[in-house]
């Protein structure tokens, strides 16, 4: 037990190695799909390409499919959609859209969970560009802030001034989470300032996945499909996500992509 009645599972060296394998694969899926994110393609087509890559090429499992009844293999959220966008044959991407693709794979019994933003076509609006930039900066800053002996509250304490600087808000209804053999484990990872105290220890694995809204932080769930979350004011939203491991002296980014301009291992303490 760790934290406030939380059941936090510290990973063994062999489990950490399996987490690295799953994390690396999740990152590879995002790199693979990037060339396909173009005007005219449907979000269902993107989902099918990723499903084929995960299941047939990599012999892994798409964790999202049928998770609590979720109907597709990835989440693809566009513009004012915050998260859990269900891929659809009717939703074709347009020039200037901002798109979050969220991938979770299971490999050798362990999960890797990551997401990133894509801009469709050559350009988008300055507001959409800035909300994407803020979300990425927020995730990277929070990753740099965590380490053994530090309080998990530092995630929200780090992101809050960044979002404020941009004039944006942090979604409060959805959080990061512990991850391992379970898709969602303890602890919850709040991206806004909060009072949930968890001291980080080596072997903890969890996601950092700030959702940044250009307007209000308040969201609503699509009552028709029961999944897709949108901003209440229809302003754009953006999210970046990595799965991280707390090490003896810092943090390791398990889902880092090969061509991503960020260190895999950081010595933060």
C-alpha cells in the first residue's frame, strides 16, 4: 500500500523490461500512423491501419477494444473533442484539424499507453497551434519534475502555471493513472493543483497526459455514444501522453518515440 489507501504496484526489474517493450511498441504505432494523417482520410480508416499494425504485424493486443465496452481499437479526438473520440467512417479529417491519437497496447501482458497531437495538412489556426504547444510543453515539464522522493502533486503544480501563461485551462475530470498489467492502476495522476499526496518511489509506472482546453476546463460526454468527451464551449482541446517509470535517480519515458526530441532517461534528483 502507498499513498492514501492507494494500492500502488511497484514493478520488478523483469516487469519493467516488459513495460519497456510495450511502451516502445505504443510509440512505434504513432510514428507508423503519422504519414496517413491527411485531409480526406476517415478516423475509422486510421483506426483500422493501427489495429492491423498492432495485432498482425506486432502480434500484440489493442487494449482499448471492448475495454468497458469501448467499440474501437484506438481513440481519435478532433478539435473540440477532449478524449475518447470513437473512430468513425463518417468523420473525415479536414485541413487545419488538430487530432489526438491515443494508443494503448498490451504486449507480454503489460500495457504501453501514449498519445500525441497531429495537425492535418500544412497549417491550422494560431489558437489550435498554441493549445497543442501548451499541451506538449505541459507534459514535458511534468516529466522533468517527477522523481523518487518527490510528491506526485508536483505534476499539477508544474502544469498549472504553464497553462495559466497561455491563458488556457486544465481538464479536471480525466486524469493520468498507474499502469502495468492493468490498464488503469493506482495512483490517479491529477494535472491540476490538488491535495492527493503520493510520494514517488522507484518502480512506479504511470501516465502523464495533460488535457489542455483553450476555453473552459469543463467538458461534456456525448450522450449518444456514451464515450466521446468534448469541451462545453466548443473551444479546441489538446493532449499529449507518455507512460513513465520512476527510477532510482529520476524518470524514464517508456513510450518515447524514436525521432522524438526529448531524452528517454532523465536524472532529476
